C-alpha cells in the first residue's frame, strides 16, 4: 500500500476558502494554502494533536492502524493493529483515549504504553462500536456509541446484533461509573463542548440502512451537575453530513462535510468553508497556537493555517 511516506507536502492550488458571511473573513489567511500532508489511507478519522511531541495521531480505520504525522519526521505507523480505532482525544493527564470498533470498547493508553479498557459494557451488555470521544475539564469522558463498527464488516468488529441502543455515554474515570448522558439518537457520532463547556454539540449521522436519515447536529445545555437539557437542532450540514467537529476559541464549530470543512457560528449560521477535494470525516486544531486545522479527508491528511486558535 502506498502510504505517502517520505513525500513532501503537496500544496493544493486553490486556497479552498469560501466566504459566505463577513464574519468568516478574519479567520482566513489568504496566503496559507490547503496542504496535503500525506495520503494512501482508506478512511482517515479521529485526529488528535500532541503539542508536547508536536505530532498528530489519527486512525486509518479499515487498514486497522493508527498513523503518526509530524513536520519533522513525516508519516509513520504508530500502532498496528489498532483494533480498528476511530475517534481519539487526550485526558487531563495527556493520555490517549481511543474508541475501538474491533473490541467495541473505549480504551486509555497509559504513559508506559499499556492499554486499559475503560468501558466495553453497560449494565452487562456489550457496547456497539464507540465512535468519537471528548474529555471535559472536570475529567469526565463523553463518548458516542453508534452501530457503524458492528454493522460494517470492514471495520473489523464483525457483524453482530446490537445489544444496546445507540447512545451518548458519560464515564467518570475516578469511579469507573458509566451513565447514559443522552438517548434518542439514530446514530450519534462526533461531539464537542463549547469553549465554556455550557453547551455540547452531538452529530447524529443516521443508521447506515436508512438512506433518508435526518443527519444533523444537535446541541444541549450542560448543567453544573453534567446533566444535559434543552436538546434542540443546531444545524444540518449539506452537502454530506457532520461526522466529527471541534470548536474554536470564539465558539464557532468547525465541522466535517461532503465538500470540506464548514465553519458554523454559535447561532448555527454557516459562515464559510474550507474546500477539500475529498469527503471529510473529522478534524482537529493543533500545532503552533492551535492555529492549524488538521483534516482527515478519506484517503488523505490535509492541513490549513487559520487566523484563530482551537478551543
Ligand atoms: Mg465519527
């Protein structure tokens, strides 16, 4: 397989910025092109930035591996096999938290490299296929559990019946306790807190057998007791759907879409786009000042510098 290793970054000719609202203009650096950093993946997902190592980790799900990219050393394989990992984040101690389709589990990579299973069951029944994960400042771990990983053979979990509804869970690592944070999804997917953590955005990307699924981002108010309330529709991304997303320092939500990355204001207005020549699944901010947006676009890893910081 061509992993694109050792190749110089290819610059995409078009900057790819599409300004739909004047508020978007100040975020754009017109001299900064969309860069293709690496390619040769089958479905790139789950990027997470390690500022202390100046590197990015991300999943190549069907190829059952986690990739590592850095400016200094380029692309390499971080972990293979990866148990078909998908979304990643870091906890308050900087440890890698990963969603695994292969084991239907949420796991933590300890500082010594060993792997701890944080969750693979709820009330005695197996989770489906944890998809994406975020850690709140209080250390609680929030993750989605749709059916994709066990509904699609290529993601390695093997087809099996769902034992649980597709939900959003909250895990308290201090006690190991898991609670249902929100229910009533077709298939919850990406998730992100607003910078002040008073809001939680969650994507619902619909069941794979439902071609007419209502794919959307919903938003909740987050109470001081971590209870969610006030569920409401936030935005329907088009073309494509919102899979993964992250907030910037101003509270704008940068979401994956069928034609690249869409920037949504806190009121749900589409402000502008970063056009990407492949379907985007997920993204994260990183590098200097968290001002570089790393984009997982199907077979490739892209990046673009922005005039703002990730939250
Ligand atoms: Mg996802």
